[in-house]
C-alpha cells in the first residue's frame, strides 16, 4: 500500500474532532500540564510557514505530555480586536466583525489541517461579548482600586490613521511613510508603576530566557538615587532634579529641563522668551524615539535663568533640551559633562564648563570618563569632602549630607511609565465609564457594554473615536442624571492580558474563572511565542495577573512559569518573510503538496527551535522521503497488505539501539531539542531498513516515538499494527538505562602525566586493545616515538599514561 498523506490526514483529523480526542479532562486526579501558544491576530493575509513553527513545537509537547499521563490543556483562540480590521473596514466598508470572522475561519482551517491537538471546545475570541464582558469587569476593578485614572497625556498621534500609537509602533509607522506627531489628548491610564517593584522581583523565580528577563528589567528600569533641590536665583523657588550619581554633584556645571516641564516658559528671561517658545513648539512635533536617540544631534536653548549648586554655591545655567523627558524622574537633570557622554557632547556643542570630579585616566576636556571604578576628586567644601572615596562610599556620604541639609532625599525611581490605555477608534472594547454633567464619573452596571453598529469608522477630527458620532449610544440617563459614555476604547493589549485564564473556564457566565479550576490549572507550564512580545505583552499580562492575585481571583503570583521564544523562519532568500519582498510561503500551499506531517517534521528539523533558519523547499522533500521509509516498515509492498512482523525477541544490537533511541528522543523532547530527536529517529529507521529486521516491538516503539511529531501517519500505522484505539493517549515508550548506556568510552592519553590526546574504545575493550589504540593517536605518537617507554599505566575506562625517557 502506498502512503496517501491526503487521505490519511483528513481521516484522522475527522476522527479526532468526532471523538473529542484532545479535550482536557474536567477531573483533577491526573497531574496537569498547561501548554499555551501566544494566540494570533487573525489577519487577512493568512498563515505562512513561519507562523507554524511555534504552534508545531507546542503541539509536540502537548501530545508528548498526554502520552506521559498528564491531563493536558492545549487551547487556541483569537486576539481579534485591533487597528488592522478597522483600517480594512475604512477602506472597504466591510464591518470589522465580518472581516474578523472570515479571517478566523481561514486561520482555524489551516491550524486544523496541521493536525494540532487543540481543545477546540475551549476556543475563545476577544471580540465575543461573553469574553470582553470580563475584560471590562477587570477594568472596573482597576478603577475601583485607583489603578485606572484619566489624564491629559502627550501621545504619539498618527495623522493619517487618526489614532494613538504606542511608542513601540512609531518607528514602524514612520517607515511606512505615515506622519506621527506629539499632541495632548485625554486618556485613560493604568497605574502599572504601582507594581513596578513586584514585576521586577518576581522575575527571578521564572524559567524564562535570561535575555527576556533582562529586557523586562531594563524596561522597568529601577534605579537608586537622590532628588536634589537647586535654588533658582531670582525666582525664590526650587528646581528638583533626580540623579543616580549624587557623588558627582561638585562636577555639575549646568541643569537641563524637558520642554514639557511646567517651569520651562516661566524660567525664560525676556531676551530668551521667543527662542524658548519656538524650541518648545518644535519639540512637540518630535517623537520620543527622535528625541532620545543616542546618535541624534544634541539641541537645546538657554532659558536665561540660573540655579545654585547646593554643594559649592556656584550658579548653574538652566537649559531646555528635548533629550530630557518629563515622564522620567522629575523632568530635570543635573549635567556633569566630565562623566556623562550625553552631557559632554552637549557641553562641547554649547561651550559649557567641564569639571573632573572622578579621577580619570585622560583629560576630560578631550574625552568623557564614565567609570565608577575610580575615586572622587575636586569634591569638597567646608562641611563635606568626598575626595579619595570610591563610588559607594561617596554616594552614601553625599546622600546623607544632602538629607541633613534638607536639600535632597534618597529616591528609588523607575523608567517604567503608567500604561496609556485609550485608543481613539471603534474596533476595541468599550470602556464602561459614564461622564455626568456635573463632571463626576460613574460605571456601567450591566456588562457587557457592546459596540453600536456604525457606518463610518474614521476617528473624528477632534481625536475622538467614531463612537462620538452615535448619539443614541453615546447619551443616556440613569438615577444620577444625564450622562455621556466614554468614547475611547481599550487597546488590543487588553484582551490578550488575561486570555490564558479564560481558556480554563471559557463558558462561565457567573465568574471570570472558577476558583477550583484556576487553582488546578494555573500557572501555565509552558508558554511559546515570538521574542517580539518579550516586553509589552508579557509585562502587561503579568501586571493584570498581579492585580487579580490581589483580588484573590487567581492563586499564583505569576501567569507563565516557563517561557520559550522560537526563532524566526526566513524566506528562501534568507530574508524575513513579507508581502513586499514577495518571499512569503503560504502554509496552505506546502500543506497541499507535502502534507501536515512532512511540514511539521521539516519545521522542527530545520535546526534548534530558538534559532533563526531559512526555509528550503528541497529540505522538505527529504523529510517526505523519510516518512515514506517509515511507512514501508509496515507496508513494504505498495500493492499488497501490511507486512507480517517478527514477534520474536530482538537481537541484542537492535535492542540496545532501540533503548538508546527511546532515551534520546525522550530527553530531547523534554528539552525542546526537536531537531536532534528527529535525527535520532532517522538513524533508528535506517538501522531497521539496513538489517531488514521487522520486529514488532521495535516498529511499534518507533511509531510511538514518532506520534507527537507526525501524528497522522503514526495513527494510521498504529491502526495497521492492530490497535483499535487512537495512539494519542498510548503510553510513551520507556527505556532500560543499562541497555541505553553508551558502550563507547572516551579515553584520555597522557605522556609523562600531560594530556596529549584522546580516543574512543569499546566499554569492554581489553588492556592490549586500549594500549594499541593509544599508541596510534597522532598527537601521542610523536611524544613516544624515538623514546623509551619505561611504564604503561592503564586505568580501565578512563585513561592511559605512558612514562617515557
């Protein structure tokens, strides 16, 4: 019988669906395993082969864990709110819900065609009112806790899209030719900064890639420093700055404030006022990325005002520069150009003084010195001296002195800023807040608050969403009087912040999640997704989870115990797949030509899961041939029935080979080293064909090993081998450690006690065989030829030492 992947894959996909093969069990007797993909946004372009990599990896783990006796939760859903669907609606007049529904159907068909073992009975969609009702409920809890508030915020406004962009989206949109400016808008903001310390500390207990944890640490940006008050000459006020280097206060030669600082214009003297106003206006047109780039040319304007350095009484000019952001620290900094590269460049450009206060290996007039591993110099007055002190001691002495003088206080600061939670668009979760005529706020009591039907999706000229143009939805009255509903909607991040919880209990209409079910399933044992979500999605989800933990909705402090970032699969040209490059390989095309099992195996065989790899269609041909070789172990005759298998005991060599294969595949699967696990199975198949042995135990073991990787062909072969039940929950093979032990040892060879080479020898090799092999090692032979060997020391299984003279 010839292997017909098309027929086989359709057959078993229908079987799994009909029998609910992969539904997680409701009982809690078995040990659980929760494996989760970062669920996709269902775009109109469909899935390409690169998208399938992470999903294939998680599916192998899910299938493997079922075969190891775990109760596995492996769900799938759709992150379906967001700007792309709305932009498509604007262009075509198609309602975003219809576009989303069609895209989801396409995605689901592809994922099912890949044979992924999702529990489709738990499928969720963030645009489903039954789902976003609970997203709105979480928002109201945040509001009740004082963690959601309104603020006039300078945002990144995309002129063409009429929408607010996250800082991380700005560069991409500018590259697309869109215009992004800074403008103030009323926004809802979530106080994620209240959880900064917990978000930082709890990273240590997570099994995540270290680079991802470091990215989160950097984003949170905890720093210990001092807020210092500088008296403003002629203003009788204080200008407070934040610094992590109070030990360099004697070297401060000027101050810089942000263009948005509340005192920016007030500090401008009459001769400087016009120039200051012009500079501030230009700064508003720049994005944060443009303002803070390390390579950008430094710009600034002198206010005309001076502040007094509390350490030495010197008058320091106060400048305005757009590299200072009002959102970090106090929006004002003290500049020590000798020991900060940004300050040094600014000082050089504008002719400001540079004073050495940390002992430097070169002249600080010529180059900056930023090291902390030196001692303080030129840092003393009649009350305090830092000279000769290293950084830690100098920091402590200056901080204590400033606090004693009541012109400074120690402060822990974070780079993390509160989360702007508003979007001025239609296709998002409505924010369930009412604005009353007296200025007070109220909340919706009847959730979900649904979106109204609209004909036009463009944001308004004022910056409000299209909801502002729907009076029948916008206005109402209740017991408190007339109100106007909130027109901002939530960002796409909202629905993805907590979806992992809803998968646990997706049809619960009374609670976000049942407490008992949550306690059993949480936290997620393995979370697989792209590194592009290393910061924001993961940080936001962790923040919401901690809020829910404080509300006693969840029982764990963290949502995702283990995180794995798969590498990217590039196009055949070695570039990232994109429509503009024309190098996208649609998933449906390769599935139709090669079948799901070949695609699954090839994606995993390309290389280590975490690495970037280029796609090569020739490679999938080789994997397809391998599957046909597996098939021929059971069906050697393309026209005849299945082979009659040997029921006798295996020869010793094949038995050892089988146990080594089981050990290797099992260990590699658990470590997500799928490429080497597949390679080991290929070696075993070669051995079976080479020896012509069709031992039943060996072939059944191979099929069980292959099942998580290539489930369709494994199901078909399992059935042909006489098993009426699905292979999906058949126990994974075990191995005998003694039989799986390596029978080849690496032996070290020394000459006069110095290591000169190694060789491999059989575990049971005789002393004479070992000595002969040792003498033949090229790097050893040159040390013993022409010399007299006076003694030969053999330590069995470890080393040989030749004593020569």
